[in-house]
């Protein structure tokens, strides 16, 4: 299902959920070999000797999965890019065989007076494992096109609308 | 670990690090975006032209992954027991195909763990800069670091 929402289509408190992706050991190792080649992300023996006790996914991998799930849902129409300050807390490790799903909620909205046709949409992104434990907690601002701009009725002199 | 371990007490406030340079090739930008950030302006020139950027640019997630790769390659001996998270991650300037990035960082915060005295939280302020010296990304990054080899044992 795709939503294809523009900035004005969102409201505070809107929530979206995704399906799950099961994270396999080979996916964990492949990602880590390229981006985070610490021993406990790529070797069973090394991970067994580490406080975690078994191979676990790089935190950068779990974040990438979250944003992949977000993009796949097609929540935001056209394009969105990162604005503002992104904050992430890695709460629990992700092990091979865990299934990660995400929930997103709109927590703040701001029209951008300096950038007519764009709005700042702050969302919480929360990733859960199959036991419904929070594995990653994230807050992120997306810069999103307004419907007016997409439909070509925003001019340089107009703003994207009142502050919501 | 083949590298000399870096423990909590080795990381004094103000300790600086500077990594090697990494080139963001067009092929790598597209490949990463396909896997993790499949938006049109990370995948094709047409998609780029139609976007607010006016051209194909790298995904912020990709720039972020490169930051970690460079950071780790420069300090492979860091005795990390857990990654905690990061704060104030922001992207200042788009990254174009062919840009080269370097990471510069400094320890700005540290405190022993309340519950586990054999480890502590260390915070770094990092920036990725491009070949023109422009900061493209900045963040504060927090890791739990062991005080000694005992904390790294399973």
C-alpha cells in the first residue's frame, strides 16, 4: 500500500506501521563487512567471546533497514530529504532471525517560510522486534513537498501556508 | 583484535581523530540507494533534476555509513561493548558523485556507567567534510567503552 502524502495531507499524531523484515545472519555479516567490520558483527566465534554472546547487527544496519521500510511504505509523495537534527537511540541488539517492523508517528509540523512549497515534518521512527521490544528509537525531520507546490500553484511570493 | 586496544581511560576529553579520505562514486551512491533509500534523486539523473537538489546526490544514510566505516578504520582498537546512539545528526551540504569525504572528530564527553563500573559512556563530536573543506554532515556519537579486557569478555 502506498500513501503518497504531501505535507498538507499529514496531521499531528498520524501513525503508520510497516510489515516486518527478518534479518538473516548473512545480511548482518554482508552489511557489516562493508560498513561496520567489527568482529562481533561478522564472526560467530568473536561474538561468542563478546558481552553480547552472539552475532548482532550493526546499529547502522538496523537504521538502514528502518529507512528502507519507511521508503517502501511510500508514505511521502515525491521526495523527502533530511532536515533538522536526527536523534537515534539503539535500545536492544538485533540478532540473526529477529524480525524488525516499524511504526512512525508525526510529532511536529512546520511550514518553511524561507522555502515556499516545503514543510518540515518531524516524525518518531520506532523499530520493534518480534517480541514487541523497542530495538531502535529515532526522531527525524523530513522536508516534504506541499500539495500546492506539486500542483504548480506555488509562486515565489507565496508561502506554503500558515504554521500548523 | 589485532589492533592495540583503546580503553575508556585512553579517551581523554579533547582527543582528536582524523580519518583517511573516501570517494563517493556514482556507482556506489546508486547501489546503496537501491538497497536502503530508493528515492529517485539518489538513483537517476532524471530523478535528481526533478528534485529540490536539481541533480543526483548521495543518500544521507550512505554518507552516514561512510562516516562509520572511516571512523572504525582509523580507530579499530576501540573497546566497544555497545553502541548507544547519536544526537544532532544533520546534513549541511549535498554530496555529489565524485566528492571525497573525510571524518574529523573529538571526544567531548565521558562518564562511567552507573550500573557497570567496568565501562563508561564516551561521546564524540564528529564532522564529515568534503574535498572543499565544507562540512557535509555533523553529529554527536555515543559508545559504551570498556575500562579493560575483563569488560570485553563474554
